[in-house]
């Protein structure tokens, strides 16, 4: 995460390209959506600081401190509402993986297509 513990971030960065290769675009987006579901506040339908802190261990992020979790939220919060919706979460995960960013144009286009149901 931005300014976070590099070891955890590097491990995560290494996993996304592998997941993309093995699962394909649709599978990767599906797994990211599952990750979002694990971290989100069930009542609000978004990832808040409290839900991220409470559920971060489910994704192996239990060693991140409050400052690092807040930094992750700030970095991904594109609309500045203090929380991450599903699209912001997916975009953040791509941004945190520079190797995947090089390959992500088609995957992002697919995600946008699914989000907005373009025909």
C-alpha cells in the first residue's frame, strides 16, 4: 500500500499477474469482487476503515497498522467519500501491481463493461 510495509505489498503484487494468467480476465475480476465482498461493510456495501481493519486478516493483511490501512483507503478513494466501492477497490488492486498494469487495459475494459453493462 502507499507508504506501507513493502514485504506484504510485494507479495500481493506478485500474485495478481499470476492470478490473471491462470484465471483469465473474467476469473481475475471475479476473485477481486470476492475480495471486495470479504472486506466490505455489509450494511453500507463499501469498504470503510472499520470494515477494512476488522476483515483485513482474511486477506493476509493483519500486520498493517491503522496508518497503512488509512493510506490504502485514501489512495483508492477516487470520489473522496471516505470509502471504497467495488470499482475503486478493483482499480486500486490493479494500481498496486505495476506488472499487471502493463497488461490490464483489456481487463479494465472488461470490468467497466460488466459494471455498466454496455452492449
